[in-house]
């Protein structure tokens, strides 16, 4: 059974790691989200991914508005991360994820959730080897 929790071990709080993400990390965007990620050599917790969210003060002056958007993004992550965690089972190391909210307006949760699903799907497709790849020299069963 998959636990749909977002516990303390999954929170990315290290300023050093966040700084490295912007210097050495990789990124791509799916409106209204942009994912920046980095493979961490020295894991800080047992969690396969540490995650954080950022909403710019330039577009949302009110802390209340920024916090509301952060809650929506974290909720979308909490519900959709299990697919990524299944792919990462048995993998060594840890990933650091930062999601940046790039829209200039507060979008409905459904739009954010759809973008989060797409972000996770693209990350898996680009960075994870396909599971159970059929061997080329073994004939198929008839």
C-alpha cells in the first residue's frame, strides 16, 4: 500500500543543495511549473527524493497568496509522487527536486495537478531506464 504522506524526511531544506541545483542541476518546464533537479551524492535522509517548492514574490506580493499556491503544488506532489518512487526502488543515491511556480496568476488546483503529473511523467521518460526490457537474443514464446 502506498502511503500518501509528505513527511519531514522528504522536505528539501539544505541551502547548499538548493544553490548547487541552480548551478549544476537540470531543468525543464510544463506550464505553470518548472522542475529543477540534481542527483545528490550524499543522501541526507532515507527518502529517494527531497522536494521543495518556490513561488516568486515578484508575481505574488502577498505571503498568503504564495503560501496558498505552495500548498496546492505540495498536494499535487504528495498524490502523484508514488509513480516516481516505484521507478526509483532499489536505485542508489538521492534526487533533489525543486518546483518553481511560473504563472503570473493563481491557477486552479486541477491545472497544477495536471502539470505535476506531466512533469513526473517527463522526468521518468527522460531519466529512468525502461523496466523489463526484452532481451534481443531470446526468441519470443509461441
